[in-house]
C-alpha cells in the first residue's frame, strides 16, 4: 500500500515525520514475520507541489520524493500541518487534496492540515478536528464542518483528521490498525516506545 505524505515550506516537522515513522516502522515490524523478499506492507513517500527541497517550520530541509502529478496511486494520503496560509491559496494543491478524497482509501490530516482539507471542501458535513489553537479558524474557514473540540482524532471512514503532533502519531497507529490489524499497530507502538492512546 502506498502512503503519501505532503510536504511544503513551513510544514510542522513532526506532523509529517510522526506518520512517516509509524508507517515505515509498521512495515519493518511486519517484515520480520514474512518470507525473505516479500513486498513491504507500506511504501511511504513524500510529495510536494514543485521539484526541489522544502524547508520545514524549524528550518530542516526536506527533499520530496514526488510531485503532485507523478506519485503512485495512494492508499493513504496524509496532509500535515504547520503554517498553511500560503498553501491555502494554491489551487493545484487544493485540487490535489480533493482528488485524493475521491481516489485514496483514506485521506488524513494532522493539525492545521485540516484547514487544507476544509479548503478543498472534503470536510463539509463531516466531524473533524485540528490543533486546539486552530479550532475556531477551522470553524470560520468552513462553517459546514462539524468541528470537534477535545478529540485526539476523528475517523469519518474515508477521511480522518487529528489534533497536533502526538495526536498525529496516535491517529497513524489507528490507521495501521484499520489498514492491517490492531496487533500490528500495538507492536509498532511498542517498537517505537510510544505510549499509544488508542482511543480517539
């Protein structure tokens, strides 16, 4: 299963690196019980609007694997947060997010990534959450979204949103459970030495 994680200038590093670590660790943990040469459960890549590196919010340079038009079909597309003001005004990115809502098994967001999903119209009529500081911004941006305060993540089936940073890791482990099994999610959390809060 292909997992694609969006990156952009001013992305919150752990919003993208947390899910990246969860899915790559889950693939590694499962591989221990598979025959040699078996394909990995998850293939994880980063996706950006344009070629070349992006600079995360804390200054770290990231080299994306793909652009919006040249990545493989995604089972799971993840939109992290950070400073998203500039990205909210990028029609190609917003169109890409809307397209992932139609084609990916799961479209997920971490933190203010929910604002990008809202801008794309994919949260209308759904329950959703974001970082506690940005709940009102989400309500203002898209009044049709049923904003949930106090949730670590909100699972609406094909669309899943989470609060900030560590909640994104909790949500990603939940997605591993959905896409494979609870046992693998538990083993992945243990491998990461992460105290998984498995309830939303």
